[in-house]
C-alpha cells in the first residue's frame, strides 16, 4: 500500500526490539524516514506504535492525515484487521470534518485496507460507504488518480462479494476517467487498467475462456501501443500478476519477463515468475536465480508469507 496518493489491540512484544528505545521523531521528515526504515524490515507493529505516539504531538491537518492513513495501512499489513477497520472508520469521520471533500477518495482507496473490511465480514458496509462517498465527492483533475484507485479497489471488493455487475461497472468507470481529459498523463493506460480488473472479475466468476481472451487482447495492446517505459513496466507487471493469480501461467510468464527487463524492482515479480516457471516445468537454474533475487529483496520476517502466496513453489 502507498499513501502517496492514499491507513487496537495494543501490541506487546515479548522480546527485545532494536527500535524500542528510539524516541518518536519530532519533524515530518524524520517521521517519514523512520517509518520507511522500519517498514523495510517488515516491523509493521512497531510502526503502529510509532505513529500512535506521533499523533499525540501537535501536527498540521495534512500531517495528521498522512499519519492516520499510514496507521491504518500498517495495521492492515500487520493483519490486525479489526483494529484497521476501527481506525479507518475514525479516520473517515475525521476526514469528513477536516479535509476538503475532493480528498476523500484518497482516504479509502487502498485495496489492502479495504480487504480488512471484507475479511471481518464488513465488505458490504465498505461498498455502501464508498458508494455514498463517490456520489457526494466532486470529481476534479486533482483527485482523478485517487478516484481510479478507488474504482479499482471497488471492483476487487465487489467481485469478491459475488457482485459481478457492480464490479464491471467499476471497470467501466476506470475507462471513463480517460474521457474526462484525454490529455491527462494517465489517460492512455486506463483501458489497460480496466482489462486488468476484468481479468480479476472473470477469475472470480470462473469464466476462463473470457479471461484468457481479455488477457491476450490486453497483452497485444501493450505490445502495440506507445506507452512510457515506466507505464509499460507497471502494466506488464500488473497484468501478469492478475493472470498468474488466475492460473494462466503461459500468458503471465512473458509479461513478467518483460516487466523485469524494464527494471521492475518488485520481489513479487521475481517470486511469481518463478512460480509460473515451476508450474510449467521451466528451467531449474532460472527458477533458482529468481528465488535468490526475490529473497534478497524481502525482509526475513515476510519470507514465509510471501512463499504462501506462491503455492506452486511449495507443492510436492
């Protein structure tokens, strides 16, 4: 999750932690640096404590918004799902009072945070809340990217709830964002983002034939249209990830390879490509190379969870 556009059970450790005696940073720059440092180590619960201390300081509205978003996000990544939902509900109430209305999509647009509602049987509540928010939020150039992220997240949550018509409506809403301003820097990739979301929706529906058709047409678009190198890398990775989760290893593999060739640094790109190659009898040396590279990029505390997300690698 990422707060750049876009969140208790008190945590008690039984062992020593090298961050325990470190004082709460006093400036926004120091706080961001500390959060980034600890996040790299996968110590999400430590970040939660740090942010709670930080929020007791006198802060600007913008700094409170950043800290509350990060607090929800790290609760979600620590899998403290009920606490994440409670914190996000409080954040939303605060944001309605203290932030400009056009910023509200940013508050709720993150998928990992929304999944906490789904996993605590509050998915329908999240859908209703965001539907009301969308209906009452003014659309603007400033919040267009946040609205994209929110529509994409809504598509995932609606599909997971079996509300496939609503998920398709969210996908169509993504494509419509490009029409608002064809000169928008992100306009060219919205059709591809719609296709990536549709792959997820069709996977949840079990329509493999249509899924493969959408995936193949999207891959062809990536080869034929002029995208920036950065967008091309991201889109190849995201389409490959959706196809991998759908078990379409033959379609995902070349897209992952392309993403790597374009400089994608994500460890999951390496891990999931290794999983695709494992599932299709790919060369063992290449698989080993990818796994070694992925492991160097994933904190030890996250490695077991990362492997659990690529079951092809552990099947006997």
